[in-house]
């Protein structure tokens, strides 16, 4: 076996065993280890006492994570690294809630049924649980809270990049369709003091939105409206923005959402989709694995430029621009026709 062969095998082995790293990060996030190390390094005995774990076992977890750059072992104690710092719950763009989310039983079990989705072409989650992931989370408040916190955390870096990349200055009113806890619209309103907005989503999703709006100082310019984007969308705003919504759904459902928006958008208005735009085949692209996540969890999909153009056209819009951002997402702008 040549050195090149060994290198290839090592790479394949590392990729194949990636689930072990993911689950170790999940447990560290669930235990709140990064928060416990906020003020400096601590011994494994201290950390074990604080988390209700066995010191010898926790030591093995921390040493494993330190081997991939998450936490560091120095002089008998464990401390933070640049990576583990983002597992703290109090930092901007915290990954803690997302790390907690990906190891939850429903998510873990569903990804274990990837082959089932490949054979059926539909969501393994729905086949396993008998309902959509949205309906299941609505019936499980604890899981819904973790999911909402994960979405807010993931949005932080993306939100900054969207605000920086797109010119919102000519927009006086905006509806954030499926806006969740309002992180995106809050940032847009904060950067554009003459704009007013509406966060529109299902009632159980909006539960944390008031706090987000208040922290951003935009409560007086933003309204919360509950409803389903499959039925109707608040009409008459200058712009309608949908962040990471269309990828949740197949073409038929996505078309229904966009047609609801088209009924609400005035002739001079605009539609903004914040989504991954798939790169050509064989290029490194994390969105390709997001595409699989959409398949198994929701039955949705990521799309490329041409697929977005067709979807917009079928809903009564013309794709006018795709603006890359500093994140992995782009702003897809479309105008009514």
C-alpha cells in the first residue's frame, strides 16, 4: 500500500466516523461544558461534579474533543479553544442549541433512516412519527424550544451577512414570512430606522419573538402576526422576505407558499428568498448535505439557480438577481410579473 493509499483510507475512515464527533459535541453542548469553562480552565473533577457525570468518563469525552480542537487539556485542567467558545450559550452565533438539536432522539433516529428516504423519495421523519416535523414539534414544547433556539443561533452570522450584502434602504415595509423568533427582521429594522415590519409565523413559533424584538430595540416598529403561509400572507408591504423557508418543502408546497406571497405583493414590490444556492456538481458544497437533511426530515430540498428561476416563474415572479453573502446563503431577489 502506497502513502497515497494510506492517506485516502485515513480520510475515508475519518469521514465515515464523523457521527462519533457529532454525538460527542452534542453531549458536550447538552451538558453545558463550554458555559462552565467561561471563566477559565477547570479540573475534570470540578466539571464532573457540576454536570452530574463520572469524572473518568467525562475525561475521556473531553480528551476526545480536544483531539479535534474542541476544548484543550493543559496542566491537568480543561479550557476553551476558539471552536469550543462557540458552544457557549451567551455568544453571538452560538452553536450550542444546534449541537443540542442534532443529537436529539428524533433527529438522530431520522438520519438513521436515510436509506428509507432514498427508497421512498419522501421524509423518513413523517414515516417514522406519522406527522410532519412541524406538527411533532408543536406537540413537544421542549423540543420546539430547542429547535427555535437552534434556528436563532444559526441565523446570527447569516443575518449579519444578509444585512451587509443587500440594499434595504428603499424598502419602507417588510413582512418576514415564516420569520420564527424575528432575528432576521430585527436586524434589518435596526439597520434601517425608517422601515416597519411584520414577523409572520405559526403561533407556537412566535412565542420567543417579543424578547428578540425587544433586545433589538425595534418593538415599536414591528408587529407579530400569527398564521399559515399556505393560506394567506399579510398584504401590501414593499417586500416579503423568506429565510430558509422554501428549502423545507418540495416543489408543490413551495409553489403554494410563493403563490400566497404573490397574492400579497403589490406590483412594485419584491420577493427576497434567503437560501442556499447549490454549486455545480463536484464542487465542495455543505449545502449538498443540507439537501439530504431536508429530504429525511421534511421532504424538502435545496435548489440551484435554474430551479429557483423556474419556481419563481411558476408563482408569478421573475428572478431578477442572486446576491451572494459572506455566509453560505444568498439573497434571491424576484419581482412580480
